[in-house]
C-alpha cells in the first residue's frame, strides 16, 4: 500500500518537474509573436525540438487523462447523460485531426491574439484530440463493469465520495486506462506532425518541434535529417516504453478484478529497479525528510478531504463540465462556420465527394486486407510460441508510434518508384495507420485463448490449418472485430496524412476524401469545403460503424465468446 | 514389448530463471488393457506425468516408450479428457466430436457417421446440434469423452475427469464410464486417469500409482484385484484407501 | 388436466441419485442424504422430485426409496435407459401437451417464442425461460424433442415420432 502510494507520489513529483520545466521553457520564448516563429532546421536544434514535442505530448496526455476520467465517470454514473455522451464520443472519435484545425485556429489562436502561447495551446489541444477519445471510452467501459459487490463492499465499509472513488472505483479502471494510454500515446506521436503545423489556407503556424522538423526535412528532401530525427523519435519511444509504460502496465496488473490467472506474470525490469530504489536506505532517508517537510501539507490535505470529500467529487465533475463547455464552445464555433457555409452556394467540387469517398474506401479495403494478411499469421505464431510476444510487442509499440509523414521519403521511394504509383504509396501509408491496432487487438485475443483448448488441439493432432480454422480464428474473432473497428477508425484518420503529401517541394496526391480535406485546409482554406468534406467523412464513418461493425460485433460476442 | 514404459523420467519447469523440479526419477510400465489411476496430493505433478504419457509434454531427462518407441511428439494413438471439459464453444456437440476426425482426414460422411456413433455411445444422442453453453457439466464431460473416444485411440487419458462436476453428476458419470469400459463399448481398453480422490481411484482402477508431494516421486504401485462392480462399503476398499492415504500423509 | 412444471435438474443428477441410493441399499433419510452428497436441501428436493415424477423413486416418511423401476433402469445400458426415460416423460402432462401443440403445427416445428407463449399459458406463474431450458434438455436426452439453437426452432424428434407427415 505504502509502495503504491509512493509510486503514485513519485509520478506526481516527476510530472511536477516536467511541468515546471515546460513553464520555464515557454516563458523563455513568450516574448516573440507568432507570425515569425523561427523554425531553425539546424541539426543542433534537434534535442531542443525533441524536448518541446515531448512536453506538448505530456501536457496533452495530462489533459486527456483528467478529461477521460471525468467524462467516463459522468457518462457511466448518470443514466440521463449516458446515451448522448457516448454517442457524442462516438462522433468525436470519427473526426480526423484536421477536422479540429478550425477549432484550434479560430478558438485558441485567436483567443491569445495570435501569440506563441495560443499556437502552443492549439497544438496541445490537437494532440489531445488524437489521444483522449479512446481513453475516455476505456474509462467509461471500466466503470460500467465495476462489480456491484465491490461498490456494496465499499459502501459497507463506510467509504463514500472521494474515498469510494479513489479506493473502489478508480482502481478498477487503471488496467484498461493504462493500456489505452499506451495506444493513445502512440497515436499522439503518429499525428504529431499534423499537430505542430497548424494551417488554414494562407494562415500557417509552425511550432518548433520534432514533427515540424520532420516535415521540413522531407519537404526539402533531406533524407539524412529525416533519418536522424526518426532515430531520435524511435529512441525516445523506446525509452518511454521501457521506463514508463512497461512498468506502469505491469504495476496495473494488480488492479485487475479477475480471479483467473492466465499465463505467467509479466515482468518489467524498470519496475523492479524503481522498487529497489524505493527500498534503498538513501531513499528512505529522503522519504523521512520529505515526510517532515510534507507532513503539514499532508495534514491540510486530510483536513481538506475530511471536509471536502464531496467537494472533490464536485471539483472533478466541475472539470468535466468545464471540458464539456469547452467542447460545446468549439462545436458552436463550428456551427457559425456551418451556417455561413450553407448560406453560400455550393462549390462545384462537391460533386467529386462521392467518388472521393469511394476511392478512399477502396484504398482502406486494400490496406485492411494487407494488414490482415500479415497480422493474423503473426498473432497465430505468437499463440503457438508465447515467448515470441516479447519480440513482437515492442516492435508493434514502436511501429504504431512512428508518424506516417516521417515515412514519406521511404514510402515515396518504394511506392512511387518501385511499385509505380502514388496509389500504392497512399495505401502503404494508410497501412501504417491501420495495422498496429489490428495487431495489438489480435495479440490480446490470442493471449486469452485458454490453455486447455490449445492442448486439445495438439492432443487431437489438429494440423496447422485446422488449428487455425477451428481454434485460432473463432477464438480471436471478437478481438479481430474490435481491432478492425479501431483499425478502420485509424485508417480513416490516416487518410489525411496518406493521400496528400509533399516531398521535395512537390505535391503528391490522389483522388480521395483525405486529399480533398487536405486541399481545402492547406491550399484554399475554404471554410465551406472544409465543412462539407468533413461532414461527409464523419457521416460515412458513423454509418459504417452503426450498420456494419456494431452488428458484426454483437454477432461475434454471441457466437464466439469464451465463457468459463 | 511393453505397451508403455516410463524410464527414469525427470521433468523440470523454468520458473523465474529457476529450474523447478516437478517429477523426479519416475519409472513404471503400463500393460495393454489396464485401467490405471495416478493419485497424489495437488501439485505433485500427476497431470504433468499424464501429459508426458501422451507426448503433450516431453521429459527433461529419461524417456517414455510407446510400443517400444520413444515419444518425441504428441502420440496420436492417445486421446485426452480434461477436467475443464475444454470444448470449443463455437462448435456444436457434433462439431466438437468431429474436430479430431477432421484432423485425421476422414471424409465428411465418414466423420459424421463415426461422430454419431460415439455420441450415441456416451448417451448424448438428441444433443447433436446443441452448443456447449446449453449443456450441464455432466453433458459437457460426455462430449469431452465422445470426442476423445471418436478418434479410436489405443490409450485414453483422463485428467481429473469428474472433479469439476457436482457429487451426484460425478457419481453417475463414473458409473457410466466403468460400465462402458467393462462391456467394451469404448473401443479403447487402456485407461490412465489422474485423480486426487483416493476412493475414486480404488473403486475404478486395476492399479493405483501413488506420487509424493512436489517434486513428485514414485511412492507405490498398488494392484487392486477386487471384483467389479465394487462397493464403496466393502471393507477391502476401505483398507486399500487407508493404505494409500497413509502413504501420502507420510 | 393439471400440468406440473419440471424441476430444474439435469438427467445426470437424477441418475447420480439413483446410483447413490443403490449404493445405500436403496433407501436413505433425506436430510442425511443432503449431508452425504453435500447438496443444498432445496436442490436435493428438486432432484428427488424429478426422480419421483419419472417413477424411479418414492419419498415415504422423510426417506428416499429406490423403486423397482429405478433398479431396472440402473441395470440397463445407455440406449435402454433413454427409452425408459422417454416412456416416462411422455406420460407427463407437460410433455403430452407440448407434443400435441407441436403436432398441430405444420411439420412439428415451432419457434421458441411460440413455445414460450404456450408454456406461460400452461403455467402462468413459472419462469418460462428456465422451464424452456429444462424441457429442451430433458426432451433432447429422451430424444422426444429436438431444438436447433441457431434457428431457435423446437421440433418433434424423428426417433420418437418417425415420419408422421
């Protein structure tokens, strides 16, 4: 218990330092106005840029963290709000990051009079939009599955308000929250480039960061710099996984409210290492010291808690309401554009939308089949020899986080020059936004195949093909469907970085809804076109989800669920 | 030539970078047509030993000979019945029984016929199109048994087949298995069963092999030549049970 | 005609009870029995009740007694046992009514919903979903009724009702 508390506290201390550092760094540059944010593409700037990007990611993550808990909690606990809130989240999830550009520009940038801080906030907001929805979903779903006996037990123990939340409810959502955080974090990196260059038509704001460095070097065709930045990115991702997500993941296992134990416990060397540090005498001395300095603070906190058990809940709900107000404001600012957009006559390009959607859809189908054709065998292989998981997981985690535009040079070389055509390149890029979700979910599914069923397959002498068809495929089917839903979501979002790209000052694009949106945002800046393409895209995604994927999901749960 | 011969088998499992001994120097022989029960306290490695006999698990040292040949992979002449039933939830009763036949390359017509035959033998006819989720524990284990028997194995291995069932159901199933074994409806006549219930072992088996707590070593090989059907209240059943119990308690 | 619901028990449990009684020389005190087989009394009573409905056991003065038909049943092999149970089940009013109801349909096939409605007509105070499961399970065991879970159709088993088209 004490260890848990300490770990939590150390995370907070770490967060505090990073926050303080960020404020300091921002304070340094606050003096100059935005329009001339100077983007120095010298290699020596890279470390600084990496730190900037990391801080943006971190702040966006922090925001997503609190948002998702507040949103998920409210949606799961208030029956009236539940329906609309979940539906709203569903729609939000289907809006590609570019769809939030108008909000970022109209609201945040202009709110701060075009100053650097406004652009920074806008950027953080954009990263937030690529992180928070799936986290909010996982919190909501965790809260929905809180076993009622646990709530009863908490009630019987006299826990109420904040205590009930922190001791009984919150721990339940930790495992899934951390798992979805990992995916969200990777998603944040994936769209970093889109989030660091904010533009509507001629208005263009570029922030110093790893993302803009990457896009600049590819636009200029400096492959060496792209590779360097990419290596830095991968290094950061690996370190982050090793020292943050992996230990958190292992630590979160103990909050799992399940009795069945499948497989050996997972290990994280850094978690053991943290625990060792926590147990050293020096650290104990430090703890004592901090105890003396912190004890007055702690007393006030407990005092506050005693009085403010309900207060804290109100504060949390307040934060949630605040977020909702912000979103409402954002939507209403959209609405203004919306009304303006429809009061004018429609441009002729609108006729191209159905064809564009069709073309994008076909590309998604091809990418999806490609993704399936390698993720299924890999998942099967991992199922056959579990140690392979140790190799596949880190590769998948890194792969998922590499931003698509960073791969432009290689994919253009490969796609256009080897496979002959921008279409092939676009499909490869879409693949980068789809395949990892599929792989993550399949790996999860394959680990849940009961050991006795695998043993039956072996003992009956099922051939590889029969075991694949009779055991593996049905067993992972529900996971395959969940994975497909997220992969398609990711794929639609990835269209905007796949169908339109700039390499060596040359624009490569294909007919597609993603390219249309890109053109509307980066080239013409026509609010009407932005709106119409965006709406038609959201409509397509939502309809597909509702009438295809959701039905398939219900069917999968009915027929292939393993109950023991 | 012996049907099965276990020669000085050792088994270790890797656990946290430490090799944990599970079985230590086990040797015994199984003759064709025997009904053998493996008993021992929980965690003594009796389930591992059963898997060694079918080739699902290979020994760290020593060897398991089947008809004189050392097992290096799963022995397809053996079939297994699991404590947890281990049925495929997405297949019907018929589908579950057919799975093993499909793997053996039987034509659709043949496997349908054979599956139906064994479904009938275990008393499951009428349930062909049911899914496992519709069945009670007793019916599920009958499917497990039919699936194992349908591949017409030479050796039937049962891992605690009745422990997941309620007392009355397990009693009914135990009697049915004995009845089928005695009048040869099973087509297989060599059975090895793992159990932690001493009385169950004494009531059913020809020989009881007793293992010590972990790491499992061989404690005794007890021949039971009481006439069947055996009576729970028979003094000799009690005597042998007591003897095994005191061996394990030592 | 009074229709009695089926106790929610499985065939295996009833057979287990008969085996147990047979081991105890055919007679046992109910409360002692509950202790011996570690059953909750309510559940044990359901099993006994089913045994009585099938005519295999009797409960005079707080005892359970194995009847001759029960003894005969235990001596039979699987196929014969099923026949015995089919014979007994088809004499129960519940099964008789259901079978007649199925016979009124075109080819002895009726979907689940229709059967549930019919059952709640017979027994308005019963949980018909549960009753349906029990009826299907016993019907299948005795090969009186068949049920296809994919199409949700209950039908007369050809084994017991050969080609009555």
